[in-house]
């Protein structure tokens, strides 16, 4: 039974109950629907906070082992509760607002940056029929919502009234809008073949054969992973927050809870990029060749993708700004166009 | 308007009404921010708010595709470009003492007010040729088919316009190589 | 749809009027561009509302709105280039200071 059928049944049942008790069935159904929405929203928020904490621990552990260290190991078994300790520390920390910041803009930026990250999670495909918000235009929705975070980064960079923040913010925005283009174009062949923008249908189209198992699929996947890494400012592309030149980029002036919000948004975006890559290229909750389907595979794939992104961090040196721009516009963009043309010709010949 | 409140409304209709007027009020406040604030960066944020509000209105009008494209184009591209403009011309637009409006304030206000009065008088009295929707509403598929069938010529023209704008912008903005 | 068509039109009218006032009175070139964007947005709301209320199946108004959005994006791109050019040469973007062609 899928999520939608379940909620429909529940609403019907509550309406019937209300009718027998003499209340308005319409209003009862309405409040049930609102309650279900709140429950789903609460579940998604809980999922995000657990995953973000797990990821921060995982990042430190993976980094540690890649540098022949142990990583966090004091709080709890294997240091698992380290993130909780960190969160408590950040919550208790004094929240300092520098004197010259542009107050409203500076205050709103960390809130606005979390909203698109949380909203994108509503499209997380756990299992067949178990997508909290399976829109017909799901992929377009995620791309559109993701572009709102650009404004938040601009607000943080400008509102801090600090030249490092401003330069960091402008670099981030330039990088995000440049790499958004190849990221979208890498997904276009998948959409052409599946004939749909909804996550559910794109995954169903891969129930036997993943999109990765073809030449165009490999090319698209590589382009998507590279531009996804750039969009979330992870290490080979972490120019916006390059410690050695810009202190911390756009979030230099933030401390305490506001800094924590930027941190959560960063890790959430990492999960979203991994989620899109696994749903669009790695068959979502399906094993290849009809070997089975389960939410476990989806989560495993997402974590494998995140591990790949962490591996990148300790493997590649940081690029220079001009190298990065040239790579995005002169290498990735033509390849993705050629890929789309090739898939289009192939589809036309096949039909 | 009065007959609206005489009939009993379902909860979803209440939600629709409240969200429409709420979003409309927010959009008007944001639009006023765009034209009145001294700090031009705050104005750009107001424009972003108006664009998001318009996207919500499109969602209400069952135009999901347009709503998402609106967010992608306006918030992701237009407001971002404008914010870039503000940053690059920071010195010219900075400072609270710089006068932000010109000498045409009064006359513009009269012109705008007369246009507003004329239309606010005509809009409620005109009888619009509305139809009650039956069957399928236009979705992304309808739009895509229409773009490649009836509207193929305007579609191609708009592509050329975008290409020309792109090349023109690059030519204008780049520095002459010495 | 419980909200009548006229209310969408009035919302669009108000935003259009605000945008028009801004385009007429702003000194900053970027501000003028933003006011023009407001007016385009208002026109789009009109188009989509008419599309929903008059021809909900064909979606002609939505197609027009897509064209308007493409033109808005193009105008902002060219506007950015022009503003940067003017700023480079005149060190100002106040529209009433750029009067080289006026004699």
C-alpha cells in the first residue's frame, strides 16, 4: 500500500467517524489532512537532523582514517555521540552579532538557507509509493527550490559587511549558477528516456536496468557528480570558503546556532545531491536486474555517494577560480550538450 | 464579494481564500519595498519576495510548471544577476545620503494614480468571458506539445533572442584586450 | 477556484502601478530595471489568471508567460552588461547623470 492510499483511507475513516458523532465530516477530514501533513513534515525534519548528525560524525571519522588518525572516539561508542555533544555546545554558545552587520538581512540568511534544503527532502524516494511529495515535476521542483539558497548565500555575504564574506558569497553564487547548468543538462537525457520528471516514474523506469549501465549514463553520472560537488562547495571546488584566503567565506561572521544552521544546510545539501544521483542514475530503491527493491538499498546508495564525496575531499587539491570556471563552461557544458544530442539521435533512430 | 460569504465554504476554500489574500498582501508590501527603499540590495530582496509570491499565485492557478520555472528563472537568475549588479556598482549605490528618486515624483504619482483609478473602476464592472473548467487542465505536457506544434515559430524566435542577448551581454561587458 | 478573476487582476494592477511608479522615479539604473521586472511579473500574473479562467485546457496564457519570462531574463542580462559598461566609464549609475547624448 502506498502513502497516498493510506492517507486517503485514514481521511475517509475519520470523516465517517465524525459523521456518526454528528460533527462536520469535511472539517474533520481537513484537520486530519493537516495533521498528516504535520506528521510527515515532522518525520522529515527528524530524519534530516538524525542524518545530518550522522554525517558530521561520518565526515570526521572518514577524514580521520584517511589521514591515519582514529577520529572522534571519546563520546559514546566509536565517538558516535560526538555530534550531539557538538550540537549542545553550539546551542549553549553565545550568539554574537557584530556591530556593523546589516541586521535584518544578516538575521534572515541562516533561516532562508535551511528552508530549501528541508523542502527538497520532501521528494526523498524511500520506497515505491513512499515518497512524501511525489510531484509530477519533482526534479524541476528540486532544481527550482535549490536556486533559492543562492539568495540566502548572497544575503549572508552582503549582510555580514565583511570583505571576506562578500568575496566568498560572490564566488559561491558565481560557482553555483555556473555549475547548475551542467547539473541540469546531465539529468535531461534521463528525463528524455523516462518521459517524466517525477522521481517515482524515473525510478520505475530503472527497475531492471539502471541508467548507469550505458555509455551516456556513465557520462551523465560523472558530469552530475562533478557539478553536484561544485554546487554544494565541497572540496575540489571549495573556493568560496577557502580557509587560507577567505577565512570561512560567507559564514565568517556567524556563531552559535546560526553557524549550526549553515552547517546543517551544507550537509543536507550533500544528502540531496547524493539522493538525486542515486535516484536518477543508480536506480533508487531497486537492485539491478530485478534482484529486489527495498528502502535499505536507497539509503545504502545515498551513503555510498556521500562517502564518495568525502573521498574526493581528501584526494583532490583545490582548484583556482579561473580554472574552475573554464572547466565548468568549456569542458562540462559541451560534453553534456553532446550527450543530450547523442541520446536524442539514438531515440529518434530507435523509434 | 458579499455573495461569497453568504454561501457555506468548505475548509479547502477557506484555505484558498486566506492564502490568496495573505500572499497578495505580502507581494504588495514587497513590491513597495522594491521601489521605495534606499538600500538597493534590500530592494533586490524585495523583488525576490515578489517573484516567490507570484510563483505561489501560479500554483494556486494550477500552473505548476510555470511556478517552478518562475522560481528557477526569477530567483535563480534574474535576482541573482541584479544582486551581482548591486555588488559590482557598490560605490555608486551605497550611502544613505544619496538621493534615490528624481524630480518627477509628483507627476509620476498623479499619472500612476489616474491609471490605477481608471482600471480599478473598470475591472470589477467588466463581464469577463470565463468558463468553468471541465476535463483536464493544461499541464506541462500540454505546454510542451503546444511549444513544438502551434508555437514553434515564436519558440525558435525566442531562442534566437536569448542567444543574441547572451552574445550581446558578453560583448558589452568584457574589457577590450590591450 | 473560489477567488474571482477580478481579484487576481486587481493584485496584478496594484503591482503594475507600483512598478510603473518605480520605473518613473528611481534614479538608480538597477532600480529602474527592477521596477520593469515588477511590471513584467504583474503582466504574467494577468496572463496566467486569464489562462486559468478563460481557456483552462489549452493553457495559451501560460505559453505567453513563458515567453515573457525568457524576455525578462534576456533584458536583465543585457541590462547588467550595459550597467557595468556605464559604471566603468562614468563611475555612476544614476540615470539622470548619464546625459552625454543630451545637449
